[in-house]
C-alpha cells in the first residue's frame, strides 16, 4: 500500500488559485487571496472534493440582495 499526500488546489469561480503554503489553514489561505479578491473575506470554503491527487477547495461567495 502506498500512502500519497494530496496537494491542495483552490478554485474561485472559473479561476484556479495556487496554494500559498501547505502549512497555512484554509482560513489563512482565504485571507491571503482576499488581498487580491476582497470579496473572499466573506466567502464560504467548500470541500474538499478529490480530483486525482488533489484536494480541491472552492471559495463560494455569499449571495446578498441589494436594496
């Protein structure tokens, strides 16, 4: 039996985002990427879903009604 650690992959919409550091928590990854995409600060983190040797996490923005 071979044990293989899954690499993390992050998605936001149609974009693939690199993992800024595998030792970072998911919340910290969200904070790092929020410097480029501020709307991520309120996004939910879904996953992981497994795709090959990757654990894929998806940032999902909260939908809000304006008005």
